[in-house]
């Protein structure tokens, strides 16, 4: 009887598309300017990372914050992801850059420890359980 139940359960899962999903809490630390909105984008490939929000797995925004801010992505499948963030200080809903493409507003990415354009290969991390990622702005 136990074997039959296991077979039926496995059959049900395979045809209903049921799969385990996870939550990822993103904590932005050391925020200096408390104005504007923080935009987040979660990516699962190098083609869209860091700035093609239309191809991001999920996006979010944080409108109220102090020196830290939090946002949770829900319903994530197991896999590799990378996060990019920027703080829109002037309300135009886009990251402003200078003539050389250098951001004029605060930006950051997961696992980013040095200046330069974030690369998916360096910023990616694996989600296989509920977890937390801390990000600091790059100065």
C-alpha cells in the first residue's frame, strides 16, 4: 500500500508541475540618502544581467527605508540568480549615467566587492532553500 501511495504521489507531482519554491530576502545596507525608490531586479542568466529588467525573472521596488531596506522575492525555483539594484533619486524610474555610462545614482549587485560593471558569473549565487542576500551600494 505504501508503494502504491508513493507511485501515485510521484505521478501527481510530475503531471501537475508541482515543484518546491523558495523565498529570497534581499537586505540593502548602508543607505546614505533616504530619498527616492530602490529598484531591484533578479536575473537567472548573463544575457539580461544587470540592467535588462524586461528579461529579469522578477523585479521589485522599495519605497520606504532608512539606512537599511528589505525586499523579499517569493516563488523562486532552485537555481542560480544574481541581483542588481539602483536607487532612483530623481524619480524618473531609470538609472541615470554620465556620458561614459558610469551611474550617477547609487547602484549595487549581489556578491559585488569591487567597482566595475557587474558580471553574472561573479554576482551569481545559488538558491536551494529560503535565504537572505545582503547588498551594499558600490561607491
